[in-house]
C-alpha cells in the first residue's frame, strides 16, 4: 500500500565564495488540515477540502486516488496562494476491482517546487444499483436486478430489432453519486452517447429476448459469434480465424459478431454494400477461404480448389488469378510500401509471393480487383517513384505470369478514357530490378497523382492472349 509523506527541501545555495552572505529563505508549504469522505462508492465524486500554509506562491494542489498500489484517478485544484480550497475527486467505476481500502494522496507544491504530501485512507465499495436503464433508439427499458447475482441486471422484451445498439445508464447512488453511461464495443464506464454497445441475436422479428449486464465483470449479452455469411468462425488464435465454405454469386453476406466492424476494411473486389449493413458476394459460385484478421481488421477472401488455394486453369479459364506489386518501373525516393490490402502501409505486398492478393473471379474468364489510391495503391504523387502490379496464375508463386495487353488506361485527373484528358495514369512497363520476376506490370506514371481515395477497377480478361487489362474509375 502506497504510504508516501514527503518533505522535499530545495537548499539555498550561497555563491561567490563568501563574497555574498545574503541568506536565501527556503519555504515548504504545509497541509494544516483536510477533510474528505471516509467511505465512498465507485462512481462517486467525493468532496475534498484542504487548508494549506506557506509563504511562497502555490503552484499546484493535486489529489490522487490509489487502489491496490495503482493510480486510478487524479484531480488538480487551481491554487496560487495559501488558504482553504475545495474540489471533488471522482472515484472511478472499474470492472473486477473488489471492495476494500484505498488511498487519497494530497500533495501541495509551491513555485519553488517544494512540496509536501498527506495520505488519506478511504474505504471503497461497488454500489448495488436498484436498477439500470437500457437506452436504445426505440426507447428506454428498465433493467432489474437478477436474483442471486448481486451485480447483474436484465430486461426481457420483444425489442423492435434483433440488432440493438444501446447504452446502459446507471443512476446516481448515494449522496455523492453521479449518473453515468456504460458503453462501447469493449464495454467501459463513462461512455458518451456515441459509444453504443452492439447487442445482437438471431431471432424472428418481434420475438422476445433478454439483454443483460454485470456491473462488476462488465460482461453483457447477447452478442453473436463472429460469422461471415451466416457461417461462424472458430475461435480466434493469434488474432486469426478461418472458414472454408461454398458461396454463391450475389449471395447476401452478413458480417455478424464483430463488435468493431465499423473499423474493419471491407474488400470491394469481393463485396458490394447493400446499404443496410449487409453485402453482396460479387464472385462466382465456388469454394472460398475467408480469413478474419482481428489485428489488421479485414477479411481476406481467396478462391479454393478442393482443400487448397486455387491456381488458374488456362484451359477452362477458371480458378484463381493473383496480384502482387510494389515498386513499379521506377524506385525513386517514395516509401517502398506501394501496394497491399487492407492497406499498403499496414500490410504491403512488396513483391513477396507469399502475399499474393486474389482477384474476384466474375465468370467467363473475367477477373477484377478494386484498388483505392493512397490506401491500397500508391498515390503516385512523387517524382521518380511509381507503383506497379502484375498478374499471376499461382496462389503463392511468381512462376507463371500473365502476358498483358493494356487495352484501356486512364488519362489526366480524375481519369478520362481518352488521351485528350492528359498524360496516361497507367502504362504497361517492366518492373524495376525485375522485382516482378519477368512479369509485365501495370505501372503508375511518375508524379501523376491518382487522386486520394479514388477507386480504380482493374479488369482482366483471360479468354484472350495476351490477357486484356481494362482500367476504369469507379
């Protein structure tokens, strides 16, 4: 338990080897009296009254709350001279902390940085609220205590929606209590009205279900298990979970059970938004590997053949087509990270075949990838630096590449289909230093900005030889 009562004295220094005998007066401020609560509930704002004495101007009065040797909260009291001061110190509401003793450290410091401290013991208890309030867009619902579980509250209703974004309000408790909100994807106290908890359950519309919350553990329900298109992921290991399943073209895809899904990158090559939080699967019918990456916050989608990633079949014009990239035909001074998903900065491919990216197979030998300037593709706004991508037939190898014919590029900004628009934004080139291992590349132009956040659609027609590349702006 922290027990600090310090007197720190700055000693006066005499200089000039006795030439000057003027004494420097040293003053340490003192706390002559204080008053605060001896018992507090988590969530309280307890009053702190302190009387200080000292001749020098005061710099700071600080009240710090400790529990189990950990600093939990701190309050600064504005002060500039000796006298009586009052303030309030928040006793924070934190999960999994047991009732018990705690400490308030009062410290006063003057302009010379001399200071003194006093430790005040206090007993802290977690309140047992008479009720909580579930606050939703459809109205407020009273959560009652659950018998036999002293910190758990629940409400059962036929809620209007099985996706229920909500906040939970705790009432003021005791004479020093405050009303506050629990909220957020990772639930915490003192949320704002924008930090909703994404409750969700699979039920028929209008069916009753129960929403519960424990004010000690901060555990809440119901939440769905992470799922893609109704298929649940197994437990995550090292932030990765994988499913392999059959999907159909234009199948609606729900992304369930990912509490921070709003922060995830959604692959536009494979998924198009329906505008209601669900997506449409753009690729043709087949088996796909879906890798959910909690660290990078995206779903990696890859076509499969049997139990392996699919390579391209040059006879049937089916299977997988894979893209890699990085530095184009010119290195220059820009960063090397010029292509990658979910972002070129967080996960650059860097011409590493282990990071090949799948194109979406759309059927009839047509494949597509959508890249966003300054996110997944280099903006190409630095003189002497370009980005390039190449197309391969193997999922994790550069052995077999596609010969290319660039049949449609874009010109100028924002990207016109004819040369009247200006200089070409994309050209058929050879990679710098043979990074593409012989594959021809589609390279950006040097210092020809693509326009931040514009989406470029690369369509590959494998039915012809060389494969035809068409570039459009979405």
